[in-house]
């Protein structure tokens, strides 16, 4: 097998803010969060307060208990009253959105211009002045929007993880990421997994190294979310396809389980020009192998149901088969199962069991599993457990571990706030190439390491 070109597919860009006819919060990325903000975070504005252009956009991060840990204005309204009221309103709100804990979220607040906020005078009377004396403002000109553009000179393809390459892991991961007004990626997450955590993490790391020309509205840079797919594929040598097919057919005729498994993988994922992709036939071949106890087939079935490859996406069935493969010490299956248990997808939420499977995945070579464990410990609310997590992270050499600990010291989440310690950890992570650590240093006014 040889590496095929990694394909990145832009799926669309949504630029904030959206226009609103009524005052309220706008959260393009999550309607549930939008509804909660509009229920609990109404800015308190004086009736005669200046409104500027009436729209402010902010970025904020939540703690595990739903409180706003950090918020900043990314597009001012032109009125300090509106901007300050929006930030104060956020601080009073508690949201039920555990999946967003620690992540940046974009939101906009539109303040409606009411008749009481416009005071007509004799000089302002025009044919547009109605009988009540209230001035009807002229219609706003249409907003000229331009989407974000990637700078491909800075957007290198993600590095294929060695373990994933050895195990010939392939798949498509769909990402969602927030592009700030400075053109850097401020936040990113996996919308649809490839089924293999190593490929997912590599795609996230790759997109965070990209630089964009931010989207604009009437020439003003805007923060916004974009979606992109990375397609990880392996392709064989076409000259060998005929011999491979003949060998598999011979093995199947002899009743060899491994030959049936390999044929099913080609039908499911491609990679041989003489074997047509056929998801239905692939799953029909994998099912009896998995039921007979073949761990490779169990994991392949779990990934297929998790990603919807060849079948309707079914997280519950994915959990069933991933659990069986995990019990055979397949580290990728262990990590995928832990993630599903942690968030309660396809199975009741069980953080204790998730923690145990993360530990096994970590011992199987997936370093990110240890980071997931550390984050769970930091968010436990138990002082002794938090202290152990901090001690653990301090011993890790991964840049991501340095950044995670620095963020905790900066925000005082689970530890006493220590800005100097945060700067040191960010600097260490940035020296290891961690993109968000570099952004944190710039935000804190610190020089970047050479």
C-alpha cells in the first residue's frame, strides 16, 4: 500500500453576525445555546443608552458547570454601553452545554433600535417622519459578504500518524472550526469521526496550523465557522490489483476467514481497482466473522456503524462492536468506546467506565487518551484528584499537555490562578509547535519563542 493524496473538502462557511429584527442573541453554531442565552442573558440597557450600530459579537468559553470562564468582544457595536452590557449578561448566565466546556463559542447580540431611542428634532423632520413624530430610519444597505479564504502556503496536509499508518487506518473526518478576525483558527472540533481517533486528532492539529483570510461583511473582518472534510485514503499499486484479487478469491474458496475479511475491507473502503465498493456486501461478510470472535471484524463493524459507512449510522450498534474489539485490546476501539461513554452517545453516559477505557487506550499507544483522563480529573471537583492531574500533566512532555495546564492556570479552573505559570507553560507548548499556545502568548502580550 502507498499513501494517497489527502483530500480536504470545504463544506461551507457561515459568517456571523446574522441580521435580527428583534433584540436577542444569535448563535449560528448551536440553537440550544442560542435559546438558553435568550432566556437568561438579556443585556440590561438604559432606555436612552447609545446603541452604536446595534450589534456586538463576542467569543466566550464555558466551565464544566456552564458558567462563562472568559469572554471578549470581537466585533464592537460602536457603543461601550451595548458591549459592556452584553459581557455582563453573559457572566450571569449558566448554560446546560457540557460538550462546550473549555471551547470557544461565538455569539452575537442585536439591540433593536426603538422609537424611544431616536429623538426627533425640527431639523430631523423629513418626508419619512410619521405623524407620531417618530423618525423612520431609511432601510439599511445590503451587506456585502465575502467568505474566508485559506492560505494554502500555510495549510500543510496533516501528518499521518505512524500507528494509524501501520494499521492501515482510513476514513473521512468532518471538522468544524472557528476562524477569528485575525485569520487564525480559534477553536475546532470533530463533527463526524473517521472512526479512528488518531486520524481525527491529526486532522484537528492540521487545521489549526492553517491561516485564513477572514470572512468580511462590508469589508470588516468577521469571525465565523467553517466545515471541512479530510479524507484519509490508501491506494495500492494497480499492477498488483489482479494478483491481490486472485489471492483473495482463492482464499475465500478455501474458506479462509482472513481472506473474507480483507475482501470486505476492499468493498468497504476501496483501494483495489478491480474490487467494486459495496458497503452492503462488506457488512454482510463482516457480521459472521465478528460474531465468530474476529476482533478485526468487530472493530471494522463498529467503525462502519459509527461513521455510517455502508450503512445507516447507528451509535448503539457501534458501541456493541467497539466494546467487543476493545476487550481484545484494540487501542483505537478502546479510545472510541471511551469517547462514546463519556458523552453518552449510543450508550448511557458513564464517566467512570470511560476513564478506565481511556487508560487502556493510553497504554496501547494513544497519548491523547492520557490527556482526556487528565481533563476529566481536573474537572472532577475533588481537590485531591485535581492535584494528581496537575502533577501528572507536569510530567508529560506533549505540547498539548503543557497547553492544557497553562490554560487552567490562566483561568483558575481547578487550580489557583497563576498568570506567570500560565505564560511559562504556554511558552513551553509553543516551542513544541502548539498553535493555540502561540495564540495564547500573543493574547497575553508575550513574545513568541524563536
